[in-house]
């Protein structure tokens, strides 16, 4: 085919496209293959940042808030067990545990079953802080999902849970702990 002084040849794919009538689909059903993954990543980053701001207002980093949540929900675990659960090296967890302990939010107790280990427990102040973080978390979730109906929230939760399970993500544990740096634990 000639366009002006330039000769062009159509590729086999272009000829095939030309031979088949264009399918008409509503605009919202013609998605790029990366739409869902990108939107989940985009919303995840946005939600994490907004939660970080809310947690900071209570003087917590996101990793500190997550660790206190885990210890409050499952008290009595050793530091090594908590590190395994979070998927982070125990050495990286030490600074986080130390920081929460210095603030009087958790305490290390000798493990009666293994005196070489200490079990992590929330203190009364830790339980109060966890209650405040719980309120902030609820407000955060309500703000993030405000445009959705109750039924849409339930459906989204179910679908996201299904995706998380399919990818072997541990319920209630943020995968960011696997990459926890020493500076993030302060």
C-alpha cells in the first residue's frame, strides 16, 4: 500500500484485525490486563500512607502498630515465633520490640515452657493503645470504603480475601515485614 511516497506493508496481525469486524464492548469492560493489579497496588499504597498518618497521630509507625496488634491478638509468643510469623529476621524485630517495651506497651516475660525464651505480652497501657489504634483503624476503613455500599464492602472483602489466600498471604500480617529495615523499626 502506498501513502504518498512511502510504501508500507501490513503485518499479518493487522490484516487479520482488518478482516474481522471490531467488537463493540462497553468502555468499562475493555480493561487493560494490568488494571486490577495496578488498582490494587495504587489503592494499597494510598491506604497504607493514610493509615500511617493516622497511626503517627498516636505516635506509632505502621510496623509498630502492626506488631502491637499481633502481640495483643496472640499474647505469649516468643520473639522468635513473632519474627517467623511476620516473616522478618529476629534481629530486625529487636528494635521494634525494644521500642514498644521502652514505652511500656509490651513486656517480655520468661516463658514457663522454655526458660531460654521470653514471651511477649501487652501491658495495660498497651491494651489502651491498641484500643485507640483499633478506633483509628475502623475510621480508616470507613474512610477508604466510604463510596461503597455495605453489600459492596462485603463483596470486596470476600474477593480480596480470596486473592490473598490464593497468593499464600498470611491473614492479618502485612507482607512489608519481610523487607523491614532497621530504620523502619524505630
